[in-house]
């Protein structure tokens, strides 16, 4: 797709209208817009999908996260994660030059330090328009460089899933060599959790509904066969984790299921351990009992993606270790609806990407 997007021209976009549904996503055009002095125009080359984008498109996100997010109005351009090439810069831009390969940060206002409510209202593809379009105008502060060894498709996977895993396990969880990390499923966040745990010299225990996906974890990431648990065949996977760790439990759990898995995650985590509370994959009725958290002095930490500072720290580690994100399947821009449907089927392993 051409990158010759200029102020005054039109760009192709995908929009979510008033009726939320995957098959109601609409291809249309918008004005490219003019740059302000400190802004950067990025020709988007790849967009990666997150479970959250599915929730947004299906109209579930605002209900689930009531009070924690301000949904944007409609029409809304979905998707938080995009990578592309800088094609135009405002006169005061100092962080980037034309031709740079960049990715947008999930919350455009979270540069460093603590998050606050105002920052939470700057999330791409939720509170504000996202990146599923030919070009985006970003504030220069809202972008990072993509690690050199990564393609645009790989770079597009970083802003949400990778930064979330990094924030949960490394920035907040402070895992170290020899620790045991437990992560749930083989979606985007979980596969980054596996990769970062390995990078840090930790042992990783992974659950999945699929023996084929568990076999890939052994083959491609050297996860120990015994540390791969099929949670469909073994609904008491928490007990399995305790047994695998000599009754100690995991030092750190990447909690992606929410209400439906929290009790088991608490059971599977060691006394004094840490749980990153991240996901809602198994939301529904919960038998969660806080007594187990206090009696085990477990630290439960809510994680909402992360800041640009965390993203840049993570990118240094990714570059140093030449870590490659796992891209499961790449769809054409014209096939955005098919990409969402594939993501919804949960057939993927790692990330689903749309190429522009
Ligand atoms: N708090 C934040 O900042 C933040 C950031 C990113 C994501 N999230 C949340 O984290 C979760 C994961 O996001 P994602 O984008 O990585 O999702 P994803 O790629 O769509 O992950 C899908 C995979 O999750 C696994 N899964 C589904 N139900 C499960 C269950 N009951 N128990 C264990 N695994 C299950 C399945 O793996 P198998 O096929 O192997 O069974 C499925 O293929 C979502 O709830 C998302 O909303 C939160």
C-alpha cells in the first residue's frame, strides 16, 4: 500500500459504527488532516489485534471496564497496536525523522511514572481513535522506535500484549532467574510472558486447551513437557502446578482469565508470591475467596498495559536478545473482518496481524 499520504488527501480507515459487531466493521475514508508543529504522520504498515480489540468491536469493553475507561464515541477506528514509517514531521519534532520505523504507545498520555485517570482516557482504539487506517497523526511523545531486527508485522505486536507482559512480570513483578512463572493460554500476552520468562532465566508453566499448542511451546521455546498443562483435560490445573513445584506454587502468575480462573491462580501461587491481574478470558461466575490471598500474603497487582518508559526498557531487552514476537497469521487490510473472526475463534498461537 502506498505511503504517499499528505495533508488534504483522504486515507482508508476501518470504522466501528453505532452497532457493535465484527461484521459491521466498515471500510471508508477520512481526511488525512494537517500536522501541528510537534506531530508526526505515520504510514501504518501493520496492525496487530488484541483480545481487547475484540471486546471493543463487539461492544463488551465499556460494560466490562465500567468506571475504568471512557469509551470513545462512534464512529470509532479500532485497534491500539500499529507500526509504520514516519512520512512527515512537524517543524518542532526532534524525536523522529522521516523514514524512521515506529510504533504507537497504547495510552498516548502515559510517558512514565504512575498512571492516573486522565492518562487512562488516552488509550488508542478505545477512548480515542485507533490505528486501523492507512495513516495516523501522533504527538511525537506517543511513539517509540521499533527494534531494528523486527519487521513491521512483528513490531506491531508490541504496544499492548508485550508491554503488558513486561509490566506485569518484570517491571512490577520483578521476576528473577530461578523463579517459576505460571501463565494461562497461548494468546498474545501469554506467549510474550513465556518469552520474557525464558529470557530472564525463569522456569515457565503454561496452560492451554490444545495439546498441539502445548507441543509448540516445548519445541519452539524449550518449555519442559511436564510444565505444559491442558486445562480442558485437567480442570484442576492449580493442583498440578502445586505438584510440579513441590507444593510451593508459582512465584509469579500472569492472570489472564479473570473471574473464572482467579481462585485457581491464587491456589497455584506460592505464599508471598505475586499475581499480575490482567485479563478477562474466563469471565463469569467466580468462587474467588480473598481469605486465600491474605493467608498466603499474595500480592495482587492490577496491570493496565504500561508506559512509554516501560515500552522503551522492553525494546532494549528485545533488541539485546534478538527476541522475535510470534506472528501466527497475517491478513490483508481488505480482510480486517476475517482477521477479527480468526482472533475470535481462538485458533491462534501468539499474535494475529493485519498488513497494510
Ligand atoms: N490489563 C491489560 O492491560 C491487558 C492488556 C492486554 C490484554 N489483556 C487481557 O488479557 C487477556 C489476554 O489477552 P490476549 O490479547 O493475549 O488474548 P488472546 O490472544 O485472544 O488469547 C486467547 C487465548 O487465551 C486462552 N484462553 C481462553 N480462555 C482461557 C481460559 N479459560 N483459561 C486459560 N486460557 C484461556 C486460549 O489459549 P489456548 O488456545 O492455548 O487454550 C486462547 O487461544 C484478555 O482478557 C485481555 O483482555 C489485558
